[in-house]
C-alpha cells in the first residue's frame, strides 16, 4: 500500500491521524507499513506546522 506524501498536507494529516486511531498501535507501525520514515512524514507535515504528539498518538497543529 502507498501513502502519497505529495497530497495536500491537510488531507494527509487527516488520513494519518485516522489510520493511527483505527489501524495502528503507534507511528512506528504506520511508517513501517507504508515503507516511509517518520522523518519523511514529519518533514511534509511540519511544513504546515503539524507535529507528532506521542502522548496522544496524533499529529497536532502547533
């Protein structure tokens, strides 16, 4: 399966957060499944001021 890191970051963060809630135990499982790195995902979402909150297991806006 593929996660398109070039899509609109606001749509991407919505998809990622939904997947984290419903399908994966943590961010490490998600990035492994989609064959990307957390750094790649953080870089894309960070451009729109999103950051990963480990305690909530979600990307949040700064």
